[in-house]
C-alpha cells in the first residue's frame, strides 16, 4: 500500500474548519533527496548574504582610495553604508514577513531574491556615494525579506528530528559566502589584474550570477503544506505531501510509519498585526524577551565585527587592504565549522543548554580577547585566531536565534515573528553596532576598540543568561506542539 492510500485528504470537521494529519506526516519523514532539494534551494541565500557583507567590509579601504570611481570614505562604507544595509534588511523583513504569512512562502522567497538581484546589480553601477547608499539599502531590503520567507519555509518542511541542526547549518552557511567574499576580494583588489574602479564592481556582478543560479534551483521548491491547509488549500497540501511520501518510500524501499495524530483548525486567509502583537507579547511574553535578547546580542557582535574587521587590521596592524581577505577567510571558516559540528547537539543535548552555553562562552572568550588586545599582546594573526575561536561558538548561538523565533510562536505568525525579532534586534544591535564600531576603530585608539569588543561580549553573555532561564525545550517536538496554532478548533463543551 502506498503512502497516499494510507492517509485520506484533510477532512472538513465543520463549516470553516479542517482536520488534517499533514504536520505529523511531515515530521515522521526520514531524511531524503527531497529534503536536500529544500536545503539547497532555500539555504543557499545565506551564502549570498555572506558574500555581500564580506565584500563590502574588505573593500572599504579600496573604495575610499582615489581612482575607485566613488567619492566615499572607509568609515562611510563600514559605518553609514553598513547601517543602511541593515536598516534595509529590517524594513524588508517586516514588509515581506507580513506578505509571507498572507500570500505564502513560495511566492515571497521568489520575489525577495529578485529584489536582491536587481539591487546588487545596480550597486555595481554606482557612480556617486548616494547611489551606493541607496542600493545598499535596497539590497538589504531583499535580504531581510529572505530571512522571514526562508526560515519559516525551512522549519515547516524539515522533520522535527532534524530541524535544529538543519536550521543552524543553513544559517551558518552565511560563512561559506563570507569565505568566498574574502578570497574574491583578494583577487578583485589586485590592481595587477583589475583597475581600481573595476574590481569591486565585478565582485557585485558575480553575486548577481550566483543569485540567478539559486533562482533557477528555487523554482522547484514547493509551498509549505502547513501554510496551504490553514489558508484553505487543503487539497494542494494533500497532493504535495502524498507525492513526497511516495517518492521517499521508493527511495528507502520501505513503507512509512503511521503519523502520530491529527489536528483540527479553522481556515484563515490572513492574520492582522493586532492579533500577531497580542499573541507574541500577551500570550508568550517570556518567549518575546528571549527572542529579543538573542537577536540583540548576536546582531551587535556580528554586524560590528563583520563590517569593521578589515578596518581593524589596516588601522592597528598595518595590514594592506588587499590582504585583509585572507584573514577574514580564516574566521569565516571557524564560523561555519561551529554550527556544522555543534548543530546536532541542539537536537540531542537540547536547545536550552546549547543556546545559553554558546552565547555565554563566546562572550567570555571575547572579553579575554579584548583584554589581550588592550595589553598589546596580539598581532594580526593572533587576533584572527582569537576571533576564530570566539566565533566558532558565537556562530552556533547566533544561528540558534533564528531557529528559536521561527519555532516558538504559532504557525500563522511565524514569518512575521521572525521578521519582527530580526528587525527589532538587528535595529538595536545591527544598526548601532556598525556605527559605533566604525567610529571607535577609526580613531586608532586601542581603548576605543577594546570598548567595542566589551560591549559585544557583554550583550552576548546577557543573552546567554536569559536563555538559561527562558529557552524553550523545542528539540524533536512538532511545531504545533511547541506553539499551538491560533487556528486550532477546540471541541465544543
């Protein structure tokens, strides 16, 4: 008997409600080629983000040089342009997050990638600083929308047994892009190969090419069945899940186990902002505090370090602008290895222990790095080594922030919850971080840079302490079990 005949289509329980086993059917699926397609189609956007941010950070010095084609300073690139990129990401997350919950995951993760591609291409054509600033904002606008659409889709399509590690590794793949961006900048900044006003433009153009490849792969990624049955498209959800079950049974050569149970929900077309706010802050206030703490901590640390690393190397250690990419590639590798090696522990040891420990440990290690830097004990190489260790743990913690807010709130609010916490946390830490960090590192005063390190370290430790008390034990649990859907139909008394 095939999977489709084992499970009937969603059954109308009464007018306006539907009973379905689709969430349980998705969660009990073994890992398959279909899941790899989801990971590749959706997760690769983080590579683009890492490529974008790293190229800009490493090219700050070159853009500020005479002959680059832009009248701009390095501080404007790592400060103003970086803050505008993050501001765009916050705005895009909120705007596209609302549209994602209303119109579906698939439509929006195609639209947001198209926005990114157009804005990146136009960045490469920058001829004045205002043009560069404008399209850095719009590039961030597309990337922010990606975060909301992609994280919600991934968590709703990946089985609960693997959700933690997959989410962490996908978010950590940002650093594969960072490695590529760092090494690419070394080549593009080599004036023996490319003129000063050409190399950085080609770097952005290559990002567009990569984005077009991802767009082609993404066309095959389906809509979330969970979103479909809540929005009155139960037949589409049933057809999709049945097809996937049949493919997986053929791939593994054995029948699938029976699903754990069914849920009955009210069909909804949209959720208002008022209900979303009420749900997040009145129904789940502790979870709201947790989400804000995790995002503020990681956003300040990462945006500050990412956008300012090249400037620190050139300002304090006299590293040539064309060589900063080598150093950044090393810490980027450490960042990716962290989620890759630690991700499974978030599903086995548990969310609370792993989230709190990665945040606190990375904060303490950064405090130690700040002390060594203040003592004059570090070189460009040893500073990079210290940050590599710090970010090994911080990267897993930062990725878990996205995982946390995408799984601890009801399904109808998922994309908007991701967008909200990303926007608020990133606005607090991601906009102020680059601005503060750029001004502190530009001064060339060691104590100023030390202060920037200490602020980031303190916020990471504080977020880790909050997680130790408030983190939700979501490992290997169904999304509907972690947070009951707002549309759940309760039996009449």
